[in-house]
C-alpha cells in the first residue's frame, strides 16, 4: 500500500491529499502561491475548490491571522490558480 501525503486545509480544518491543495507561503514582502510545493518556508494549505475560495471571501479573518497584507489580492490570485 502506497503512503499518501496529507495536509490540513486551514479553512475547513480537514485533511486532504497534497495534490488537492494549494500551498501559500507568507513572507515579509507578501505571499507566494507555491504550486509545486517546493519553497523552503512554512506554508499554509487551502483546498483547490471554488467553495473554499468563496468561504475565504465571506470570512477573511481566516487568513488575516496569518497574513497582514491586502487579502483581496490574495483571493484574486487563488481564483486564478483554480482556472489554471
């Protein structure tokens, strides 16, 4: 049996396989949407799902505890990742 790497989604607090998640790395300069999961820093995971992004739009405090910048830009970039 093959081991499947799972991480927790910060919105729903549920565990999902790594390939179903988007990784966000917050830095002093802003944020990086780490599609390949390779950036060497602490990352936070969000499910690749339009429902999850809509929850973030309604409840921006979920991300504001991790990131102090403009959350609307981050949400727009996450929506672009869904279409790609």
